[in-house]
């Protein structure tokens, strides 16, 4: 029960890593507010929480949505102890094949979304005397990946922003860290596998590229996010924790 009494706000928690984190945080005693672009998915996550929660339809790339989200959480719970900025998505393409509007749309969610959530949450945490923020970056921000130029760059920005925020808000008692997951078996990968010409062969190739011969589980990332959010990580700030089973062998 490492999060007993804590109020945790998590974005992109209608699915995958975010949902697994919401569930684990609730089992650790947190009250969880779930924000997602997909309201049905957010409500489904809340329905799975043992102690209930708050579901909100939020586009993290919209400042007004982020402001309303923070107001709603404070109105319901009175404070925000933990922010997990997890919403994000990837697209394929190198710098030539990536359309400019697709680059802008992805940066609006993956980077501006992290900025906007923090912009609205940090003043609340400051007033309370502290808090913890965990952003979801990616291991490919560090090791790179072919044909994912916009996504790799966006996660590099999340990684750097995490370190900048950690220094800016350390005196406010706010710790800011990131997780950098490797390939995690989430609906994103499920869709990619299902759409492959030979799904079983594609899954075999994906697994064989992982040193542990398998994709990670959303729950394995959730455990690290919950650690970083908890007081067990009281001397950890500005860190990016890689959770990738040893990287990817290409
Ligand atoms: N799955 C992986 O292998 C992997 C690896 C590294 C990093 N990540 C990162 O982890 C995070 C979660 O990924 P996942 O695999 O669980 O993905 P997912 O697609 O299962 O879940 C992402 C959720 O974010 C929501 N979302 C998308 N755009 C949004 C927006 N504008 N505002 C609010 N919510 C929005 C979606 O509706 C969805 O519910 C993402 O930031 C992703 O880039 C994933």
C-alpha cells in the first residue's frame, strides 16, 4: 500500500500501460483519476478500479481540456499528489516520408501534452508543498529506431523535458522522472501483429528481437511508474528509468 491516501491523475489510462498503472496504483491505495481521449475506455478503466475513480474525456494537446481536467480532479479530491503523463502514440516514417501535419499532430500530443498537463498540475502541487510526476518516454529515445523519426524525436523531447522540469521544481518538493519502456505487448502492438500479412511469423520475429525473447507486459512498466511515483523513490528526480528487457536486437 505504497500510495495510500495519494491522489493520482493519469493520462492515456484507457488502455495499455496507462490502464495497468491505474489498476496497480489503486491496489497500492491511491485514488485514481483517469483521463483519456476515449471516454468509453476511461470509464472502463475506472470500472475496474477496486475503489472507484474519476473518468474524464481529455485531449492532452488542448490547453482548455487540461485546465478543466485539473479543476475536476481538485474539485473531486481536493489535491493532486501524482501526475502520470502517459498519453501518446507512434507513427511510421522517416523525415522524408513523414507528412508535416502528421509530425505536428504527433508533437501536439506526445510533447505539448506533457507540457500542458504539467503546466496546469504544477501550481496545484506547489500549493500543496510537493508531488511526483512520471512521464512516459520510450527506450527508442535513447537507442533510436528506423522509420519512426517523429516518434523517436518526440520521446527524446519528453526525456529532456523531464530533466528540465526536475531542476525547475525541485525546490517546490516536486520530483519529476520518466519511464522509457521498450516493446510492450499493448493494444498498439496487438493491432500491428493482427495487421501483419503473417501475424504468427511477425510475432515470432518481434519476440526474437527481444533479449528476453518476449515483449514486456504493461504491468511490468506500471510497477516502475508506481515506484517512481511513491515515496520509495524519495531521492530520485530527473531520472529516466529504462524498462525494456535489455533493449532490442536488430
Ligand atoms: N507499447 C509500447 O511498446 C510502448 C513503448 C514505449 C513507449 N510507449 C508509450 O507508452 C504510452 C502508452 O502506450 P500504450 O502502448 O499503453 O498505448 P495504447 O495505445 O494502448 O494507450 C494509449 C492511450 O492514450 C490515449 N490517447 C491518445 N491520444 C490522446 C490524447 N490526445 N489525449 C488523451 N489521451 C490520448 C488513447 O486513447 C489510449 O487509450 C505512450 O506514450 C507510448 O508512446 C509505449
